[in-house]
């Protein structure tokens, strides 16, 4: 079974973006973004990083291939301070060295061609500039849930280990600094968390549509078991997902 194309604007990714909002500040802190610097947010989604960078005084461009997400970003407070564009991140049609800082928050890690995506980020980064990205570690309940659904959709798929310092250093051809952090997700229950994902998150929505009914039911049941195994709140649902911020020199 071939994996269907994923539309990140399917459903309501804004709910996920709201949960990821704290990571924007963590990434910008790691990049030491200063007022006046030119920053490109690759895979900007609904604008978390782009808007936070603009609030810090950076001159920001936000790009994403999902027109629906960019439209949502344009509607948020402070959006007039950002230049928005609908485009992918693998072959950015902008001048070489155009940005002092290039950031990608849980976005470039989903590129189908990691080497080409990394080369694109390097190309548009000015000499002496910085590239920063965030990547999930393969630990915890949400990571386990993701492996289950992607394993059902694309058996045998082996994603690039963007969290691995050696892998990322090779991709960028430069030394990298890797910092570990954690993001906590909460819900009334594991069932409630999963129900929200299958109703609103594009990956889970795609899986529910694409998989045969019995395969979807099996994946869903396995996911609930994994979520409960990592639940830190017996009265509700709380799990912390570890992630890394990776910072590399541009060129």
C-alpha cells in the first residue's frame, strides 16, 4: 500500500500548533535571535516561530507548502510584521545567503529527501549565520503513537534521525549543538487525546481514511495501550515528549 499524500491543512492543525507554542521560544532562545536579523521560518505552519521572532524585532519571512496553514498564520495578531509565502522548503526560490537565521520547528524533519532539504537550508543561510531545528526523540507515549500510525500507513518506512547529532552534522556538513527539552501534553484521558487527534490532526485523519476498517481499529487499540503505558496522571492523561533543538552553522 502506497502512503497517500499528506495535507497538513486537513482538519484543524491549529490545535496542535497551540500545544507546540512553547517550543517557539525555546528554539529562538537557542538561536539567540537578535533585533534586525533576517530570519526564515521554514515550514512555518500557523506561524508560531515566525510571529515570536517578529515580536523580538527580527525581519521575518515564513514559508510553508500548505496554503491553508499560511492563511491561518496571516490571520493571527502581529501577522502584518511577517512576509508570508506558500512554498516548500527543499528548493527555496530565494537568493543564496539571504538570511542570518533559518529556523524549522518540527517541519523539515518530515521532508521526504533529508539531504536535499538540509542543502536548501544551508544555501539560503548567510556566512556566519545559524540554522536551528527541532526534532522529536523516539521516546514517550506520543512518539509511540506516531510510530504505530505511520507503521500502519507506511510499513517499513525508516525516517531520518534528525535528533541524532552525527546524522544532522553529516546532513549540514558542519558541527552541531544538540539540546534536549521536553513538552507535556495533557487531556482528560488517553482516549480523549486520541479522539482529538483523529478528529483534527492531519496524520490521524489521513490514517483513518486510508486504512481498512480492521487495520484502523487495530492501530487505534494499539495506540491506546501505548498512551496508557506512558500516562503520568492516573486521574486523567499527561505525558511528556522529549525533543531536541539542533543548531548548526550555516556556511
